[in-house]
């Protein structure tokens, strides 16, 4: 995503879609690290609720990342299948939200002392 985001004329929606998929991967890593036996499938929206429940069970109160994940996931199908209808400013916002989610996920993984999380 980082390599592609500086040339949206050439790569258009690709960095946004990569950012969304990266967020899904982070979500799966957090969920598995918190004890879930599920990973994301075609119903990615349920992943957000599952993540919030797992975080609540650990009394983790900084849920803004999970909310941002839901926002990203709501745009996945349109970016993947109707990308021509997506404006450049929206693509930039998706990339920014994906970067912010990644930073939040890294901090959450460390804070929750998830086994194997880079410290």
C-alpha cells in the first residue's frame, strides 16, 4: 500500500483495497490472539463485532480502532467491484484510515500482551 499510494493516477484504487485487506488481516491477528477461533470470511462486518466483544472481555476501552475497521469494511465491496465510482479524495481517506487502524492494532496488540506480538 505504501509503495502505491503516492501515484493514485497510475494505481487508482489498489492502495485503498490493499489497506482494507491489511486491516482485515490485523483484525484476524488480534481476534486469534484474544482467543477467537474464527478468522474473517465473506462476512467481514461480523469481525468488527467479534473484535469489540473480545476487547470488552479484556476491559480494553480504546475501541476507536474497531469503529474505524467497521468504516473501512463498509467500503470494501465498492472499492473491489465498483472502483471507477470512487473519487480520489475518498481513496486517500481510506488509505489514511487503514494506516490509522494499523497503528491502533499494533498498539492494542502490545498493550494486551498478545502472545507473539512484536514488542
